[in-house]
C-alpha cells in the first residue's frame, strides 16, 4: 500500500529528527495539516534517548519524579527518561532514585485505570505524564484525572510534540512545537477549514501511525 511522503528535518541534536508529512489528517479529536511521525522516537533507542535527554533538562534540578506514566506507546522513551533523571549529580533532584515506568489501561473508550499491583506506584507518588503529542489535551487530561483519583500528584507533563503550553493547569514541556512548523494548523473536526473547502481527508491518525484513505 502506498504511503504519504514524509519529510525529515534535522535538529540541534545529531540523532534526533522531526519527521512530518503534509496533507489533511484526522485524529479522534481534531484535524491537522501535518502528520508528525514519532514512530522512530518511540522505537529507536538512540532517538528515544535523545528525546529523553531533551525533556529531562526541564525537570533535572527542581522536580521530584517517582513515576513516569507513559501514554501512546512511549515506554522506551520513559525508560530512557527515568535513567536520565536518576543519574548521580549534585544538582539532580532524583539522583540514585529508582523511578517507576508504568502504563495505564483504557476502559470505556477514554477512562484510564491501574490494576491493584500498579496502584502503589501511583498513590502518594510524584508522577510525570509522558505523551506522544498534546493537541486537544483530552488524553493527558484523562491521565491527570486518573493519577489524582489514585492518590498521586502530577509533577509534570511532557510530550514529543505539543501545540499547547499548558494542560489541566500544568505546563507542557515538549521537544517540538508549532514553532518548528510555522504553518502548522490543528482544528476541531467541525471547524476544519480543509473540510469546509472540500478537501478530502488523506489519512486517519493515532498514536500508532497513519492509515491512508
């Protein structure tokens, strides 16, 4: 099956690239004119570590992290981030600390839950939420609600790409943002200018990738 043409942009890190495709893309919550391809960052160790090193700089010296909650298949990045945040360093808040890396289960379409043996890794812990992207923020907001419901405290929200500066009252730190793609657009599906102009959707998108229509 043919795929959309993906472009690759270099960043300040030698082993970290921004890969995108242009078109008309639909997620469960919105439509956008770019597909941000983060599969390599999630699956390739060198790129996952580069993402983790970039994100750890926001938390290294002043944020307590006991648990990293991985959304959208970001477990490899989460493990690298836990390693970065627990390195021995005089200014590191989490030096020599064992950091949990966990994933939630999804029930009823969007509600998140944790099994009884996972709850102790959330309850009473400082939890960082790690996502692929933050656009509408609904998935991250569900994660924030779940952490708080199970007795944890959200200490940060991180993503590979984010159009939002904050979500659920918390700042969002990301490796990439719309400044990397100046003409990036994201709209609720019922407000999409491409739909109104009669442009058909090129592909359906979720955290696993895209399916061309």
